[in-house]
């Protein structure tokens, strides 16, 4: 697994826009300045997802990062939108569109997005989990994981059933550490017990 040199990531989720009523009107000049500073300081991890900024975030990363820097200077993380899947054909269609939008041949990190009880069953039903495993085997995904906003018990079940997932993205902050709703500490402890980086 290729680890970012520094732990801070750049989330391309709430970018500056030119029109507050249009989340796709990303201020690319400002985003490029932000990317330049981020990479100049030695950070590498660029995190995006299929639906961020009304489906415009991945294209913004492609323009601000991939088009402007050598591939070895940054790491890209994106996500399979399992909550939006409607057919067995969609995982492959979405994955290819993501690579095209991001202008990359492979993902350094790729996640099943927002795994919860409903999304997990949908991802299995439409073959998305098997699909991303094959992309990991082909080298188009270097490190495979999932994001989770659910109970520690659910998280434990997913890791038991899918030991090949290499990392987990959790909602962890001081406010949610002991929260009964988020249960950040308990979820983190499940990952530690399974030996999965968070």
C-alpha cells in the first residue's frame, strides 16, 4: 500500500464556487492555488467522490491536479457510489467515467462509499464489491477500502465478511469520539482489532 508522506488530505468536497447557487461552478483558479500550496508543502492525498459538487468534483481534480502535476507527485482517492447503484452494469460504467474525469489510469485509494446496512446489501446485489476486488487484482486500484457511517457491530460484520479490504475511512473527531450516534471510538477499536488502518 502506497502511503501518503503526510497524513493531512485535501478533500475536494466543499470547494470555492463562482455562484453559490451552482455547486458545479467551481472556482478553478482558486482551487489550483490551493492545490499548488498543498503539494508544495509535501502533502499528496487528494480525496474526491462521484457525487461531490453535483458530480463536478472529480473533473476539478483532473484539471487542478492530474493535468498539472506528474503522477508520482500526488495520490488520488475516489469512491464507488454504492447508494446510487441501480444495475449490475453501473459499477464498471461509473469506474471508467471516474478514471476519465480524473485523467488517471489507476486509483491510489478506492473506497466503497458510505457502507451501511442498506448500501452494503445493494453493493453486493449489483456486484460492486466483486467488481472492485477485480480492479484491485488488475492494478487499477492500488489500495481498496470503504467509508463507514454505521454501528461498530455492522463494521465488524463487513470486515469479517471482507478481510481483503485494506483500510477504513471513519468519521472521527473529538465531538464524535464518545457520541452514541456516531460511536467513533468503538468503530475505531473494531478497525484496530481487525488490523485495518483508519
